[in-house]
C-alpha cells in the first residue's frame, strides 16, 4: 500500500460580529488565512481582538484545516 504524505497544517482566523448573546447569528463575518503556522494565525487573532476590543459582540478564533488525507 503506498504511503500518503501528510499535508501541512493550515490555520485560519474566523469571526465576526454577532447579532445577540446567543452567538448563533452574525451581522458580518471575516476570514483571514491560510497561515502555515498556528503562531501566525494567533497573532492575527490578537490584532483583530485589539481592533474590536470595545465591542463584546465581535469575536475571532483560530481553526485548523481538517485532515485532507483519504
């Protein structure tokens, strides 16, 4: 059986402004990436958190791509 080389991890920063405290719906959304290193994505998340620090309804998080292997 041939060996499948693992694809490198990619990270994204996703988030936006939520319409209410349930966090179920967003007024707007943003996606940044892909980033090759988690640290790069976390740095972007901190920048976005700093920009929107005064608005508690705006949140961002770092996510990693799902496994692409079959």
